[in-house]
């Protein structure tokens, strides 16, 4: 190999290294997670990274399906039993580290994994619904291809992703995306409204993530 070719190969390697995507959970944080939650948790995060790496070049639907399928393998448990609180929004590291959580925790973890994969955050919403099947309030993650599109539902109670019109058991109430809150409709994000409560929970979550709370 002549010097020109060698320099070209090295320059390409340097550029690729410079712009290589950081792991979803960096080594220092993964070590802390392993220390607190032991080897099983580490294996879960390593497996998650493998799934994210395999899916990163796929389209949005492939990313949605992979992330939904992975996180729906985590056990459901109420905030009261896990954290001793009636309503707590766990960080993705707490949720997978403990390997249990409630509906909000599934939504949060799916949301941030999809953001990592490059899905536009403007297409993703935390959606409050009422479930006729369980006769209770519930939260799902919704994906809107456009602001006026019928959303796709990522539900911790269902392994498959369906359009909203196919989920007759769910009545949409509010859509929240970290920026704004909307009164939900059958199609489209809905009419924008004000609510300090939702933003307060979101702000607490962002602070806990900044602190890398595990």
C-alpha cells in the first residue's frame, strides 16, 4: 500500500471514529448499573444495545417494532410496590435495572430508545388513555408520521403495534411530547392545552436523567 492510500484509509477511519454513535448506555454508567443491579441487569443493557445497533439503519416502523418488543419483556409492577409512591416516572436505567415498572416507565424507556435511534421526537407522544379492558387510566407511546396522521400505538399490554382505529379498547385523553400537551383526538395530535402537572413530571424526569439516576 503506497503512502497516499494509507493516508486515505487512516483519514476515513478517523472520520468514522469521530462521528460514530455513542452507546445508548456508556461504559461508566453501565458499570454503576452493574454494581447496583448485578450481572443480570448488565446483560439486559448489553442485549438492548445489540438490538439498537441492529435496527439503527431501519425505517421508523422497524425501529418502533424492535423497541416495543424488547421493552414489553419487562415485568409490570405498580409504582407503589417498586418506589413506595403513587406516581413516579422512572428513568430508563431504573426501569431496566430493576426489570419492572408501570405503564409510564415503558413509555419513557421506549421514547428515549427511539430518540437514540434517530426517530424525530416531534412524532412521538406520551398518550394518556382510558382502557375499557382494564377499566383504568393507562399510558401508551404513540407515533404520528405527520401531525394529522392516525397514530400508531405502542402499548405495554400488547406485543403488536396497531393504528389507533384498531384499538377500540382505548379512549384517548391527552397527548404529551415534552414540549406541549394536546387534547387527544382519533386522528392527529389534537388541540393544544395547558397543564402544569404533566410538565412538572417531565421536568423531574429530565433532571433525574441529567443526574443519571439509577
